[in-house]
C-alpha cells in the first residue's frame, strides 16, 4: 500500500513532469528531490542502465539519500515519541 505509490512519486515507472525548484551548484533541483526514494532510483538507474561505478553522480545521489532518510527517521521518531510515548492524562 505504501511502496507502489511512492515508486510512482519517485519516478521509478514513468518519467515525472518537471517541477523545478531552482538550480544550485550546476544542478537543477525539482520538488521530487525532497524524497529519498528519488535519489535511490536515480543512483540505481545510473549504475544499472548507464554502467557508472562510484562516480560523482552516484556518490551525490547516495549522499542525499542518506541525509534525507536520516531526516525522515528523526522526524518519525520525534512524532512517534510525542504521540505514543508521552504520559497519558
């Protein structure tokens, strides 16, 4: 129920329309780049389709994947601790 919609939102099956947020450091960032799954798919596509190794693009995607995943994890832990681990009144 969660994996398939996220795969569509990350562009795994079909290309997504361009929703540009801006450019920084020679790269164009889109709204979909806020999801870690987008970076995972881009890194996998670069390795499996284009045959790249640990080049700059793959390392860039993996770095953003780790940062965004850690951010989501910390946010989830904070939300869970406030919702479930707080003292009941």
